[in-house]
């Protein structure tokens, strides 16, 4: 069977549906429209065949009078092109009265139950195309994600930032605490790393005078899976010269509020069972105060380990005070940050790239921001002293999983970097919040999964 290679000059279903809704029940317009999509339902009543046609814009009923169209030899899941007139069924359903129907692609395997949708979670992730075909909510979620990305870009572009692209394959990985993916660069006969962050390259551009830059793209961390972690994820990072972390607190609040408005029509969302309002300003809490409230603020590693052990926390893998603090934060502080919250002023041991606060060299100007107990991103007043940066690299190299040194980046700073505020924002997690999804794999089109046995 030879099938057409194209179906030109088609209209969107949503447009034709809107035309049909203006008609009286039983009415039919004179204008002709061409639609194409997938047949997702079929009903028959004498010489009338009713088909539900779906494209990306929506769904419409096809009224096929076989005395007008001829026999309808169509199965559920077939892709068809139709020509006809906007119409409204006698019961009021917006429709297209079909003159001609053309098969464009024949389905070879039966679709899942199109009434109840695809409910098996693993199948939804492994065969996302089926999930998209039969679950309208899935399509809506991923269209929302696309609008979120566009809105983030628009906010930064309108604020005068320059979007750039930096290497995904890097001779040294940097910009966070993470285990990298390693690959081999045959042309250079050297091992390279998939980037864990875009930070160090973007700050090189600040030194180069670009002043306001951002990159939106994939990062890779060879670590575990959870409801909020996947090894391949999407981040936007931006850096703005002549600002500090307090300036960036305000930018983060305004950006997320604006993106929520643009993509959902408001700032109130329901995420992980909590209704929260993303409207600025957000609650701001000092890290030491948050730990003190939990009875876990101490600079003594043995004391902190003891306090965590009393609460049933296994600290056997924590080799330093910094790792114990991180454990305390993740177990007791972060899950309680339900309302949009900025947690700020971190110990220097946790933050190799942040400048110290004016009143305490052991505390740096860093913040993370949370919604519904989930961290959305991280930000610093960036360290711009090359000698101090070299020292911090040495300190971090001593940490298990710590940041390796990068002499080239230290040399970059020696040419002078203006005072700079920098921010990272997880696009996947922002999509989770705005879509109201509890698992990051629900907002990633093709998440990595274990191989089936």
C-alpha cells in the first residue's frame, strides 16, 4: 500500500474546534478545513461514523457520513488527513463534517487503553511516545516545560544577559561536588569529562568583559537516582558583574515569580502536597539559624556526629565536619523549607567559590533556594581573588569528592574578575514545581532507566 508522503496546508485542530463552537447545534459552516492527526476513538451509528482526531493542539470529533465519504476503513491509532467543514453535532459537540478522509500512516501495534490512559509507570518512562499519545496530561506537562524554558530565556534576555555556549566535554570538571562521567577524546588522546556545571567557563567570560552571561543546557553527574535527581539534567546558570548574592536573591525571586505568571497564569502552585505561593519576596533564613533551630549547629565535628547519631542518622560515610553539616541540612532543614525560602550564609568548607562575608571569614556569601522541601538552585557572591581561589582548591581537594584544582581558572582570575554574583537554577526541578509533579522523571522526556532483565 502506497501512502502519501505529505499532507500540506493543514489547520490546527484547536483553531477549527474554536470555529465549530460558534455554530448552533446541528449547524455546518461553508468553509473547508484540512486536519491531520491520530484517530483515538471510534463510534458508529448507522451510516454515521464518529472518530476522535488528536493533534498537538487538541482533540475534535470527525463526523463521517459514509454516504458522503465512502466506507471508513480506519483503526484506532491510524494517522489520517481529512478535509471537511467545521460543524456542531446535534448534541453540541464541536466537530468537522468530513468530505474526504485519507490514510497517512497505518498503526501496526495496538495502542494501550485510550480511555484510562497509560498507567504503568515504568512503561510511561520507557515508551514515552505512548505516554504522550494516550495521556493528555503528559502532553500538557511537557508543553508547560517548553514554555518554562522559553520564559526563563526571555527573562534573562530582557534583563540584558547574553546567552552563550561553553564546552560539554572538559579537560577538567568543576563547579560543584559531584562524580563526573569520563570519556576519551581520541583526537587529543586524552580523557575528558562531561561537565558537571558551566560555572568556570562562564566566569572566564566575565573576566573577558561580557559582564552578563548565561547558559541553558545539560549537565551530567555520575551519581544516584531519586525523586529529584537524575544523572543527566538541565540547568541554567547566569553570572552578572558588579553584583553580589543579595542582588541575585532578588533576581531569582523576580525571575521565578515572572516565569510562574507567564506559564501558569499565577504564582500559587501545589507541589508535593503543599500549596505554595511563589510571589516575591521569599522567606530568608540564615543557615546557622536553621541548624540551631534543629539543635544541630556546632563547629565541633565529633559533637555534630554525636547529635546526628542520637537522631538515628548513619554518619559512617561522612569524613569531615562539612559532610556532617551537609547531612544535617539534607535530613532536617531542607525538608522543612516548604514555603519558598532562601537559605543563606554557608560555611566556607561547603563553598569553594564564594567570597567571605564582611564580618566572618569562616562564612561565605552563598545561598540556596527551596520550594516544597526541594532545592531549586544555588548562588554565590563569586570569589575573585586568585590566591584565595588556589587555596580553596587545595582545601577542597582534601575533601572526599571535593573539587579538583584548575590552574587555568586560577590564572584567569589573575587577570581580574569584577565583583560578580552567580546563580544556578535547575530547570527540571522548576518544571516539577510548576507542573505539580512529585518525581523528576515525570518532567524529563526520556529518563535513564535500568536495563530490563
